[in-house]
C-alpha cells in the first residue's frame, strides 16, 4: 500500500490564507521511498506570528516558486496514494483549494489522520502534539513547524502505527472493525484492510494473552498466582533490623555505583521500624532528598514479613501511588533477599467493568458518535495490553471521561460471582491481590471510603503508613462530608431516562415489549408510566438549583475566593428569607422521587424472577444500581436542605456564570474524633510522614488537627524532624524586597501589581526565564500575565499562565521545561507536587503568603469554634495553615543536591509582622536577605555567579 504523508505551512487558517511551504513524504508498505519539499511564494506578506512560529519570513519565499509550479510536482506523487497527516483536515482543506485553483480534480482517495490512529493504537500516549509524540517515540524532530521536518517525523510516526497495527491480534482488529464502519469512515476501511492482511498470514497472529467472550485480553483468571516465597525464607531473615539493613545496603551499593549513605534516611528507617516494633505512632517530617519512600517501605516490609502482618501505605495522590508501584517496588523486589507481594488498590471507579464494556460494544451504544468510537477503539487495544484495567493507564481526549463513566466498575451494579466476567474482573483481581499481598498501596480517599463502608473494602490491617500526611485531615473532611452536585443528580436521572431513545429504562421497556408473554408487556407499560415522573423530577431539580444559584450569586463575591468561585455559607440559626420556599420545593422532590423509586423497586423485584428467560439480567442489575444512586442523591439533598446537624458546616458553591456548576456541600467541622476512633485507637501503629508537618519546628498544629496529644504521659505518639540532606545555605537564597508596596488601600492592589510585573520582568531578563511565580489568586495571576507578557516579549521570553494558556498542570510544566526562556505563573495546584529539577528552574517567586481566605465557610466555622474556646484563630489556624503551604511552595526550588537558585518573597509581611518569623523559621536553613527592590537583580546576578555548589 502506498501512503503520501503531507504537511503544509501557511499564513494562517482562514480560506484566504496561502501555503508558504510544502512537505511530502511517500511510503510504500512501511518504507520511505520518496520525498518532496519546497518553499512557496504566497504572493502576500507573512504575518509576524507565523514568522515567529515557523521561522519562515518574506525574504525566504521571495524567490520561491509559486503554488502552481509546486502543485505540478506534487500531483503525480499523490497518484494512487492514501493521504496521511497529523490533523489532516487542516492540510486537506488547503490541498483541495490548491487543486481546484490550478485546474486539477479534487483529491478523492482515502484520508487517514495520525492523531486518530495514535489515540486508538497507543492508549496511554499522554499528548498528541507532534513534538511530544516524537519525544515519546524517540524520534528526533529537528525543526518543528517547518513542513519538510513535520512531514518527515509524521511519516516515521505513521510507520510506527503500521507496525502496531500488525502486532494486534486478529480478534482485536475484528472488534475494531465492528466499532469503525468501513463504509462511512476511512479509518474503518483501513482496519478492514489490516484484517485482510492478517488473514493472509495466519501464522503471524501471535497470542500473548487469551481470548474470552470474543475479546482479546492480556490477563488470565485471577487467583492463579504462585506463592512468592517459602516459610523457610522468612526464618532465614536476620532477627534484628540493623543486620537486615546492613545486608540490604550492600546490595544497594552493588546496584548503584554512586550510592551514598544518607543520614536522614537512615534515621527514618530506624525510627519507622522502632515504631512498628513498639506499636507506637510516629509523625516524621522528611524533606526533599531524604529518600522518604524507601525510608518507610524497607522497615514496613521487613516488619510485615518477619511478623506475618499486612502493611498498608496510603498516599494523597495517585501520582505517588504509581511512582511507588513503578519505581520503588520493582527495586525492592530485586534487592530483598526473599520474595514478597505488593499490590496497588484504588477506588472502585478506577477499574473497568468488563460486563458493562461488553454490553456497550454489543449494543453499539455510542452517544457521542465518532468521539465515543475512538474511545472504544482505544480501550479495545488497551484490553490486549493492560494487567490492571486501571483508568490511570489511559489518556482520554474529548468525551473520553464520560465514556469511561458508563463502563466503570461500581458496587451497585456488580453481579459478583454471578457475572460471567468474575474471574477476569479487574476490580476483583485488585481486591484479591490486596488480600494476598504483604504490602498494599492505596490512597487517603480509599481509606475513608473503606471507613464509610465499615471496613469491608480493604483487607484487615493494623499497621499503616500515611505519606503526604499533611493532607490527611483535609481528605477526611471531604470524604466524610456529604455533597450534591447539579450534574451528579441529573446524571442519576439520565442514567435511568434521558429521552425516548436514551437511558436504561427505555432500553428495558423495549426489550420487555418484545417478550412473548403478557407480563413483559405489562411491565413495559408500567415503566412507560414512570418516565414522565422522572422528567418532572428533573424540571423540579432545575428550578431548585436555579433558585439556589440566584441565592449564592446575590450573596457572594467571586473576587474574594482564590478560585473565582461563588461561595455562600448557610447557617441553621440564620437562614435566608426564601429558604422556606426552597424547603417546600425540595420536600415535593423528596416525596415524588420516593414514590417513583418504590415503584421501580417493586417492578425490578418482579422482573428479576424472569430476568434470565427475558435475557435482561445485566440490564436489571445496572438499573438497580442507578436506583440506589438516585436514593443516595435524594437523601443527600434532604440532609443538606434540613441544615439540622450542628456538627456540620454547610455551603453553596458555583462558577460565576453557570447554575449547572452548583454544588451543595456539607462537611464535619471536626474530624479528629473519627480519626481517633478508626485509626489512632484502632491501629497498632500509624506512621505519618510528609515534607511539611511542622510549623516553626513544632508539630503542635498538625497533631491538634488529627486529635493527637503528644504531651500526655501515656502518649503513643512520637514526633521526629529530620535534617535535610541539601546544603540550603549554599543552594538557596531567599531575597525579600523590603520596600515593596503592600496591597492595602483603594489603589494598593493596582500599584502592587504594576510594581510586581516590573520587578518580575527585570528578574526574568536576568535569569533568562527559568522562573516559577506562585500566586494565591487567579485574578491577580491573569492581570500579571498580560502585563508581564508585554514586557518580556521583546526579550524572547515566553509567559505561561495557569488558567490562561492551559488549566492542565502537567501540560504547563512540560511546556515550561521544554522552553527554558519562559516564566510560569501558577496558583493553587502549583504550590506542591510539581517537580522541576535542574536548570529548568532557577528562580521561584512567592507573590503573597498563602493564607486561606478567612471567609471560606469551613475556615470561618473553625475560626468561630476557636473563638468560643477563647483561642486566637489567626495564630492557631490561619498562620499554621499558611506556613505549611508556604513550605510546600519553597520546596519547588531545590529538588537535587546540584540545584541552585533564588526565592523572592514579594509579601513584606514576612519581615514586618510578628507572625512573619514563623514562615522564615520554618524554612530548612537557606540564606535569607532583605534589600531594596532596586538591588534585587544585582544580588541575584552575584548569587548565581558565585562558585558552583
């Protein structure tokens, strides 16, 4: 088969724009056989933005051939070819216009887009941007945005796609062919061609997994694993941890030639193991570079294996969970003298339900047409690769996340052992793996989901390590709270019934109406009588949320919240005037939904007796799950509207212009009693670790939040603060411009932002970008972004803003690292969890101390509570919270022993106020200086020019 891989550079994307460069690469089968490239004189001036993007200017094309000459060369090469391109629709539109303008017939051959192929064939690929695809595939992309270079790498990418197509099993290709119609889509036609090719060479269809129910899977039945070790292996382990670790250290030194002892890590190893042995709790602060993960994994595994105890590790983020699974566990499996099992266990919705997916494929249930078909194709290929069935392995585009929601595993619709997929089920596989593992890695959300489920989800355990422990109390509040979102309530209704063609109830009604008995017809009619009630319920919910949105919009100022959200707290003793009207509306919804749900319960109970005969077992189970979800939504709404529990804080939250973004949130004011009951009193040993647990060298704040008393004579809790392995005095300079303006006064903020943009621009020119600026306000970030971009543009320094250029943190970080001459402006999520080691980051600027808005409902309620106890809420709550976040922000700068840089604090409260010392005293020993703003750039130049560390 012959392919023509095409790329154009143009003066823009409008129909009046012109081609300025052509790149064409011809592939026969899987080999490049010809190339054609040429600049093109467009006859018009090239815009500056295109010159900046492509490097092609008017002088370069002034002597180039005109398009007519170029087309004369191209047309013969395109003969009998399949046209291929990266975002081919753009190039195809220009090609067709060029052919038409110069008297040629339109191109009427097959057209394939590498983006569609990549999305299906490489399900985990995280970006389809051409340069990033090249990076992922190890293809050198010399001159991005020049047509010859882009066409060349696109051709190499297409060859990779052809190779991947050939590696797929015949069954997977046949399944893909059912998803992509060969008559209406060129991609479907190509899949059919690949099937024909595969059928011609049946011996090359190599099976690595197994076929089951006409799906190609990478896994066998779960529960067939061999034991990882024999009992005698454990008996051969040294009786004391010090001897065991000495042996392990020898293995580490053999494995890593540059291995060096880390005093802080060795202290952590000993402290964690002692806490397990003595059945005590340990709070241990371990900064960047300590080797924290191994610091708790090694003693946890040793203790668990030696004493036959299940060890649990919980992280706040899925990222850290994956890092432990992908990096730390394989290393320890290599180094440990005996075998062990480790398992990652996530929340149920992270796993694919194979029964639901099979049903969706069988019904060709693609609500979003082409988008859903691409996601389905992506998942069919992924099924032939995945061992875990975990959505974190997939990169979803467009409506992919909505598609996943329809096929994700859930408790309510699970058939358990009655399911034909039970022994292949990814969720039950993960659960089985967790029950047989020595070490289980989960996350904080899952811990609290398990607590709410009365410990029925996680395997029984008495020893727990909580990493990223500074988030533990916050996650507890969220998960033990009750939330109703507009979309979740509508979703519960729409699962059941959206319109006459969409929803589980119309599908069941149709199936029952076709049954050969009177009961089926009667049940079908009964379902049809319930549908108007569900529609009315949706209308009442819309009315209620519109009124609630009007309430929050009229009583909230979005500029007062960091995220720009509308937020309004509700108090039972001070309800808004129209609340009684809202209660009547909700009460009607409660009664109406209860009536519908009871009728559905009765109907489903009757149908269940005949479900096997009627072949609706799976559908009935799914509807039962949707009914339970609607019950939950009904009860949660009723709880919120009553405002009856004095131990909860209630508030409304919404986007600044959309009632459909409304959320009704209620969370416990104090979760520490629950943490005591379920964790610190129930478990033998809990290890809490993070880089930021102390405030001013004291753990009092974190202990109080978790309900721990370290001063009691019989306390089980020990606190340890480890020294950082970095030489911060040599590696980090904290510079505070002491004369920087404050924000106070009517014109204070305007003056502050003007001075900020000027100072950041001067520093960025000196450091040539390589700067991360942390904000506490989205609005302030956006205002600074515009001013800074204008100031830095003449110097060739780019500005990237969170929520301006992209909201995706990973994408922004990647763009920043790939373009050293840039400044990255970030808010909330950039204060922690961002790792930019090396030269990519030289300067960190902290615009304002990261205090939480005092008017946030939960913060406000906690402050009121502290006042009742005659305590100072600012010093007991606001300052410690801000210090911990400040430490997280500071930690973005120095990530390795070779990093060196500057932290600029533009908030002079850090030196002008009595509480400022808590921020500076909490830092790990950097050099701290304050100076006039005019001396800042000179000091930075001097610092970075000093002898390398």
